[in-house]
């Protein structure tokens, strides 16, 4: 049975429904990265299953990826797996990061469509079913776009600016104000699994793949419990990964900056020569000009080396050829260890 046969239309003609054989219910897989979410994971699972219970026309698989949690999250996940046969747990050997956790979940998800979402209840589970409806209407990638978000003013402002700078500096049309909360058709998920770079920016990779894409807008809620797993340091790293994965603009900026520095240097030389010949009485030491030029050029050189080093570091990481992640065990479902 093909993918098109498995995915029924949103509505079928009544005449055909009376005579046609019952169609198989689509299987929807949820990929749910977890990192130190002990205080909120049970509440998330309760709200998610409550939303899913309202859709008897669908089957579900819940793939929790434990990204090296050190707060007891794994024990809670095991309890959930014991009570809910739809739950599978991929337990990492250590913390590999949110983007790698998404990748591992995609590697084991078996659904006709795959939904990626966080478990902190900022992304409402009920909205995920709106993504399913958009998929059944023909979309192959459905982005959940944040209409509003309950974050600090600093995070809202920086996120707003970042997505617009990223979009303007890349050739990829990355949807604005979207995170990793989205739905992928089975074909798209299989193609995405072929992308194995280590410094991953999943939302950019998905946007670059093409296919039929659409958006569902929603209002993002506050975090239910705990602290954000993307502090400023990790947000900065993700931002750098996004820019360097899909843009060579930083490298081009170095060239442009070089021309600017050259122009300023020529102006400085002309000024120094003019002062030497026309105002020799005030050009005794030249110390100020020397320090300005040295410090300015030194700063430009360090900035340039830093940008180049970022790209070289990515090349080095890919050349090592190490596995993206290591799994201690898979709990629940076929292929589990226990």
C-alpha cells in the first residue's frame, strides 16, 4: 500500500464510504526530546494523551528521546512506558543536544507522519492535531508558526531579529517565527534521515528540502516547569549553526570588510602625508595614529580569523566521521532491549 493509500482524505463521499472497505488508520509518530524535564514530563504526557484520545481516527506512537537527563526523567519515562504501550524511549548514553535528539527520534519513528515537539508544554499538544489536519489536506511539511510567545522581552526581541537576519542572509526560505515544532510526511522524514551533518540546524534543513509546505499559527504558552534548556550560550550556538549551515555571508563580509579597511587605510595614509608636508609642527610623534591603526587592524584580523575558524571547525568535525549519537537502550516497541 502506498503512502497515498494510507493517508485518507479529510472527508470522503458518502456513496463511496458505504461500499468501500475500511481504510487503515494513519499512524502518527511524535518525536519528543527530553532533557532534565522531571517536573513536567508527566503533566505533558497527560495533556498529550488527552488530546490524542479525541482522535479515534488515528493511531499514535510516542517516541521520547532521553538526551542524557540527570534528574530522574528516565525513571518517569519508564513508568509512562509501562502504562502506555504507545510509548517508546530512546535513551542516549550521554547528552548529545536537542538537534541530535530530534534526529534519533526520526531514525526510529515509524509513522506515516512524524510530529516533532518539545515536552515543556510551551507547544500545546492540541495544536499538533491541527498539523495533522493540514497534512491530511495535502501538505507534506507543516510548520507551527508562533503568533505570540510567553517569553522574556529579551528572548522575544532577539528571536524576532535573528529569524529575519537569517532569512535575509541565506538562499533558503526559512519560515519566520518557527522552531522545531512541525509535522513531516513519511517521505520527507525518510529524506531528512539522509542528512547526517553534526552541527545540525533541523528547521533550516527541513525548509531547504522543498516539498509542499504550509503553516499553522498558534499562541505559545509559558513553560510548565523547570528552566529553559536553551540558555543564552546554547541559543548563540544554535544561531551560529543556523547561519554557517545555510549561508556564506560571514565569509563574504570579511572580503567587504577588507575593502573598507583598505579604503580607511588609504585615507589615513593621505592624511598622514598631508599633515607631514603641510603641518609639520604638529606631527612630532604620530603615536595616536599608530595606535588607532594597529588596534583597528588587529581587531579586524581577529574577527576574520574567528569567522574562518568557525567554518574550518565544521569541516574538522565532519571529517572525523564519528556517529551522531550513542544509544544505551530502546525501551518499548519492536527492537527494544528489555
